[in-house]
């Protein structure tokens, strides 16, 4: 069985992560089924992680996967813009300041990579 480290040193499985993420989604959405993209205001279809799930595991902060502050409601375009950050299109999103602050606080290396590689 594979275990992932949290910042407190707890070792958790993928099953635990999924369970906690499902609970966090339910708590954040409170039974709602229609969402507005936090990046542009259009209809949202995605729960978009500011720090990707795989990255959370790599940096030993698996708890960020189910931290509601790490996932936002996004439309497909805003989600793609965040993931394909080198184009710089993510900078136009309404929630870019909040996401970048969260990234800087929780993954300074990822923040610096994003800043360095974003086209001007």
C-alpha cells in the first residue's frame, strides 16, 4: 500500500485522501449542484486545484488535496488556463490574486516556477 505524507507527518492512503476530499467537497458545496466559475463568472464544471493533487503528494502536503482553500469552481477554459500557465492567460482570472497567494504560502517553489515560466 502506498502512503502519502501530510505536513504534520501523518501518513495517509489514497483511500483516505479520496474520503476526506469527498467530505470537503460536500461541505464546501452544501448540496448545491450549479456553480459559477470563480475565474470568469461563467458556469463552472470543475473543481480545480490551485496546487495539483500530484504536486501535493510530491511536496509532502497531501492534506492540501482536501483543503477547500486549494480547490475552486472553474469552467473548462479557466481550469485549462491555470494548468497551462506558461501562456500567462491565467493572469486574467478574477481569482488570480487569491490563488497566487495560496500557492506562494503553501508551495513557494511552485509559485516561483509559475512566475519564472509565465510568458510576459
